[in-house]
C-alpha cells in the first residue's frame, strides 16, 4: 500500500494512512470461524456468505477499538468493492469507490493470490499480475497500472526463463532498467537439473529474460528461500 501510494504521488501523510489501512484492512477475518477460513475445498453458499461479512465485522471492530482514521475505516469496509459494481458489501462502482479503497482492493487480491492457502497453491508474482490484468471490471485501470509499476515489470519472486535456458528468480529491481532485474539462476532447462545458484545483474550481463515461467511446471518445489530475505 505504501509503495503504491508513493507511485501515485500521494503526500507523506497519505502514504502513512495507506500503510495503516493496509495493516488493518482484514481485521474482520478474526471474526470468521477457522473451519471456514482454512477449509481446503470450495465454500458452500452459506459459508461464502459468512466470509463476505468480514469487511463489516472489521469495520465494527475498528470502531470499538477507537480507530477513527477515515481511510483505515473506508479501506476495511470497501476493499472488496469492484469498479463494475459486482463487489461487496455495498456494490459500489467506479467513482463511488475511494482511491484508497481501490488501492486496498488491488493489494488485497495480489497478496491473496500470491500466498499459499489451504484451498490453493500460490501463484507466482508475474503470473498473478497477468491474470489480474485480464479481470475486466475488477480494478481501476489507472490504479492497477500504478500498482504494476510499483512492483516492477518482473516483481520480486517472479520465476523467469533466461535466454541461456536457465530458470531464475527475481531478487531485486534495477530502477533504471525494469526489464533487467537482478536474478538468481538455479536450474538448467536444457539439462533438467539444478545448478549452483548464481546471482546475475541482467543490466550488466549478456543473458536476458525471454518470458515468465512456472517452477512447479518443471517439478521444482518451494524456492522462496532464494528471494524472501532480499
């Protein structure tokens, strides 16, 4: 939320408000039974109805805790609204949704789809952005474009195919060259074997990214340790 706020050129005070709203936006999940939150399969209609209560539950919790910041309250209540009016709890659309709530909605979905949950594996960052970009009517296009820019064209944690045939994971951005991040190569697709991990700054290296890839498609397990501490 703070990175997106800065990308949108908001004031320092607004960046702070965005960060606080991001921390507090899902408080209502604390009021949802764990057997529903952690259910490995699809939710029933009744269970989904219960989950959809969490924005209002969180809003009420914040009020009871004397949290009065209007941005925090707004994002908590409205981060599941969609610009086409199909969201909840109030079916707001387009300009009825505040800028901060639009921001919160995008950040919330990105966090959800790139996290491993009981009912689904995590999507890799680059794949997540591509899929989110295809959801017509879901996000404000201007805010979503700023969100993508704030993450970088190849977000940290993205698995990419290099021209050399190696798989690599993005570990840092190059602000002056978004197409050439710093990566760690860890697998040879030609030999189909793991290779010694090597860090490559693609802005200073002859190798280059030719596309996004999925580690799981190559039978490779969790690689978070390669990038999570950067």
